[in-house]
């Protein structure tokens, strides 16, 4: 409620600086769907994935991938970082 007396009304300018540097979470560069044939060889490359972060410049991005804990000790899967996001 505003007071009836205009001399009791005031205003001030305020500046808001947004410091959120990661308002876009990293995401896969595209949709991936992998298939493994029953005759796949040990060590055969099955899928390469890439991620992007719309908050960072391309040259400043580096993502680290890891298998889920329940798959980390599974000898049938290996994850290799090719240093290319």
C-alpha cells in the first residue's frame, strides 16, 4: 500500500548481477543409441559419445566419463577417454 502523502514515497535503482555460471547443464551432443552384435570382438569399439556445455566456450570444455558403479567391475565393458569431449 502506498501512503497518501507523496512526500513519503521514495524510489531507488538497483542493479542485479547474475553470477550463475552454469545455467545449462552439460548434455550429449546428440541422441545416441548403441547396438552390440553377438559376434563383436573383444576390444571392438561399440560407441563414441560427445558432450557439450552451452555455458562454456568450445576450447574450454573437457568432460570426464565413467561407468556407473555397478558396471565399473564388469570385464565386458571398458570406457576410454579420447580427450575429445
